[in-house]
C-alpha cells in the first residue's frame, strides 16, 4: 500500500507543479498582451482553469503526503524543511492566483520583467525540495 500512496503523491505533485510553472507564464503573457482584449480573455480563462486544477492537485498531493506521514511514519528534520519550502511554493502559487483574479477587478499586473523573475522562483524551490527528499541530510 505504501508504494501506491507514494505513487499517487508523486503523480499529484507533478500535476500541481505543472500549474506552478505555467501560471506565472500565463501572467507574463497577460502583461505583454495589453490592448489585445481577445487574447487577454483567453489567457484569463486558461489561468482560472489552471489555478482551479492546481488547487485540486495540491489537495490530493497533500492528502497522500499526510497518509505517508501518519500511516507509514515518514519523517525527520528534512521533512520539516521540505514542508517549509512547499509552503513557500504554495504561497507563491496563491499570489499568482490573486494577481490573476485581481485583473477581473480592474487591477493591473506587475511588469513583465517582475513576472519573469516571479516565474523563476518555483524552480529554485523545487531544487531544494528534491534535494531534501533524496539526500535527507538531517
């Protein structure tokens, strides 16, 4: 059962990470498509759907991770560090979603340059998460 739960956890994490990587890219495209109403509406629709899908995938990954932790005794200091990085990544995802939702209320996005930097943050966090999971340094 352990390997089935772990497999499900990894699949849901990978699906969520697709959203984590793609939502900021949609925001960059939105910022760079100012004045193109049709393009912006399509990007907003894509972003809203992706954001909703990402929340579902995160929830399923969280539940599987919780089952691994509680049911199989997975843990250690590395897990706390990993969870901290995942929390930062989830907060990053929520900020992106709020920026997207803010556009529907007439708010403008940060500059495309700022959004491009925002787009790189999850990569750095993911490197830390993968290292912690594989090396379990503490």
